[in-house]
C-alpha cells in the first residue's frame, strides 16, 4: 500500500510543521547576562539542527528538525534585535537592570531584578521590563509609592 493512502504521512507532516515562536513587538532590551543567554541559546539551537541532520530515523528527524529550525530562527532573530542596556548610572532609581525590593500593602517584601523579556524568570527573581510591576516601579526611588491596579507598592531598596 502506498504511503499516500495512510494516515502515517499526515502525522509526519504535522510533526514537521510547527508554528513560529511569537516575537515580541517591544524593543529587545537585554542585560549582559541576557545577551550571553541568547548566544548560548543560538549555539544550542545550531547543535540541535546538526543532531537532527545526523539522525537516521526519518520520522524522528522531521519532528526534531522542525523544532530545531524553528528555535534557531527565533533565537537568531532575538539575538539580531538585542539591544544591550547598561545599568543606570542614577543610583537609587529603579531602572532596567536594577534589583528592586518593594513592600506590598499586606506587608510582604519582594525583590526582583528588572531584565529583558527572554531572560525574565520569576522563579529566578527576574521580571521583564514590560511587566506591570516593572512599569509601575521604573523611575521610583526608595520611599516612593507606586500604584499597581488597586494596590500600592513602596520601594524599599534599589541596587
């Protein structure tokens, strides 16, 4: 029986097609650490493409190649658009790259470093500069109060 009459071809074709990873419309600001992470991601994607090309299993190869190529296109685009932002020279003012601690209305104190979109990871203590918290706090100094929705955030420290 010809492959044309089986569903196997359909699943292989579907595995080989992946939608593109969305690219943010915001400027791609990065810290030095973020730039290094993008470089590492490009290298990892190139390695994944090479591994997929070396694979003997066509079915696995199509899916792996599609994912590796999609990731390579994404990380190449992000690296090409990356704009390195040096930490602000204004001491004590919340800006891109700052480590800011703030007190919420309920008394909790939280700390985050404000970074680029690709390097933001709340579990690692980093938030994107376009996040609502970062937007509310940017430009504030110790003792200033920022409004976030219906609540307030008081800046405790900026480093």
